[in-house]
């Protein structure tokens, strides 16, 4: 049996404000968490959907008739008007949200609600995810470049205003796996599947390189959770293992954690086998998103048993954020994390 140590919260939670999540963490998970998010409250509660309105404020972009769908919902995508070479993007809002929540985190730490060892975790989406979802293929390269610069500015503000020894940044990588699975294409190239790997790898490494060494860095790899469904069911963890190897081997700085999803129906060794190809350094924590309401603790332990045959040491998590769940379910779900793992201290 593997060592199962610690838990990880991906980011979102169905809470009214960050203090509500901080209190829940203190009550249920304090000894099991190294990092605490703010719950991604308010307009951030549906991951990147709030960025659609921000893009709509750019005068160089106009929405066009939908030509694609995701889980049955048509997506109205943006196109660049008149071959614009520059873009007047509004602030993305991530730095403003992080700084407001940091003030609450600091007060909670002073009050003893946040433990001294815990860092404030800020989750940020990859620019490739945002532009793939909301921009038409022909316009993606230009908007991708502009949105990446805008996100770099957000990161700079966060780094400048939050003590770096209390900060952890998580890059949320989702649509990239849809590209690798052949659902979407990489920018305007038409490439998908393995042929898109070089571009995605360069993107993941660029994002990691934005974070200085004294700030903790993590990656959340995901297959989506809209309507509690993946955009496709992976045959195994192969693409996830490739992405993990890419950042662990390609970055010139440590990666403190990597989070990978485990579908609720997968407790078989075959799903986990590609993870055996990853050389995980001691400094990196691997969190497997195998805690589900489906099957309860018994189902979670079956998934742990399957993973244990391949991975010798890991922590536990849900496979995605908790924002789409009912608040009343959180306590029992957090207690399930505690029941199946050891404290981090």
C-alpha cells in the first residue's frame, strides 16, 4: 500500500466568502493541507466563464455566430475585427481578487484560523484554455498573445503585493487535454492529439517560468467538470503523465505539487499505469483526485488501492473544484479526505 499523505483543495467551493472556507478548513482539514485557496467566490465561481465578459469589453473583438458546442451548449466565440494588431483588454481581475482575499487570509492567520504552515493559494487559468474556449480559431494566435501578456501583468501584481513566502500559485490546465484528445485544435494550426504536444509543452513551461523560486508552484491538470462531466473520458492517465513529466523535467525550478484527476469509475490499475513513468522528486507532492461522493469512502479506498499498485506516495483530492457542489456536502467530503490520508505535519 502506498503512503497516502495530505490533501489538496483545487480552488473553488460553494461558499459565500473566503472566511467561510477558511473556517471549514480549520474545522476539518487543517492538519492535512499545506495550502488554502479562497473558494473562488463571486463571479469566479464558474472557473473561466467570467472572462467572457472581460473579452467582450475589448473593442477589437466581436462575438460571432456559434460554430461549436461544449456539452450541448453553443459557444459564441470572438473574432478580431479589422485585423487589429493590438488589443485594449481590461484588467482580467485575478490580481484584484487575490489581493482582497489575501487580506482576509492574513487576518485569519492572525486569529489562528489558518495554521502557520499553510500558504495562500491562488489559482490561475492557462491562457490557452481561455482563448480556445472563447475565441474563434483564426483569431486565437493574436488574442492568445495579448491575453498571455495580460495574465503576466496579473501575476506581477500578485507577486509584488503578497509576501512570497506565504504564496502558492497553481496553474489550471484543462482545455489543453481536450486538444490532446482531439476535441479542440491548437490555436489556428488545426493540430490536435500528439502533434500538438510541442506547443502545449512550451506553454506549460512558460507559465511555470513566470513564478519565482521562493513562491510555491503547482499545476492542476483537469478534464473538466461542467455538469459533473468530463469533456471526454480518458482511456488512462497517459496525457496527464506526459504533462507532469513535461513540467518536472523541463522547468529550471522546483514544482511543489501536481494534481491529477481520477474518474469516479476508475479503480483499475490500467488507468494509473502511465503514472509509473513519472520520476517524481522528493520536493514534489502528487495529489490524485480520487475522492468522490460516488461510492463514498469505500469507493475512494478502491481507487487508492488501484493507484497504490503504481504510485508509491501521493496525497488525495477531489478531481476538480467544489464550486458546483451543495454547501451541505462539504463537511462529509472533507472528512473523507481525512479518513483516507495522514496529516502533512
